[in-house]
C-alpha cells in the first residue's frame, strides 16, 4: 500500500513537472512568434525604422528602408549619427528634442534629412522611447513625404497662378467696362451735338 501511494505521488510530481515544461516551451514559442512578427514588420516596412541610442545618437538597429531612402549602404548608415543626416535642426536643437522625448515618452514632427548625394528630403518623424537591457532607446519611424510636399507646392503654385489670372481678368473686365461706358458717353455726346446742329438749321 505504501509503495502504491509513493508511486502515485511520484506520478503526480512527474505530471506537474511535465506541465511546467510544456508551459515553459509554450511561453518560449509565443515569445519567439512575437519576436518573429516584430522582425518581419520591422524589415518589411516601407518606411525607415531606426533604433537610436540617445546618448551617442548612433543607430543600434535599422531596417533596409532607413538607409535606402537616404541612398546609403547598410555599412555606411551604421556609422552615421543622427546629426550626420539631420538637415533642419542644429545639433543643439536635436539634443534638446531628444531630452524632451526621453522626458515625455514620444514625439511627432516634420523635419528634413540629407541624403548621401546631398539632396534634401522632407520627413515625417514618429519617435517613441523603448527600453532595451534596462536602458532607454529611441524607436524612430522616418516617413519620406518629399513627393507629397512637392505635390502640395505645385498645387499652391497653380492656385496662385489662377488667382493672378482671376485678378487680371477682373481688372481687364473693369477696364473694358470703363471703355464701354466712355464710348457710350461719347456716342451720346455726338448725338446731342448732331441734334443741336439740326435745331440751329
């Protein structure tokens, strides 16, 4: 009887250990699945994603879109700090912005980035602080909106052109009316002069 109870207890312990192992395996699998999904989204995103060390402003991780949209190779981009391609803010302003983001946790703003070829690109930036190995980092999404801004500029120029045309048309119509009114006055005057001669005759 004692051996039977001992066997039952051993079986329960083994069953509990198996359940713990299964839970651990399942948790590890779920963690791996989440990391794999994140990595897939990270790598395949059409927008540049860069994880930046706020202390050095160097990239610790980035996807292909990040360096491709600035015409760098992966190796070249890995050596760049944020100030190397930031074309609108001074290093001092960039540092101040980073301090603000670390304080409030995120930021959304528009800036300009400089490509390897020295071209300037309009960029919409979304930044959020994340924690890696107990240290804060900046998870940045860089969306190139240069073509959108060019389209808006062309539209603005077209609107201004139409406005100038409208003003010129109105001015011309007013001038035409002035000429028409003047012509009408001269016609009446000539008619009156003609009537006056007939009366004198």
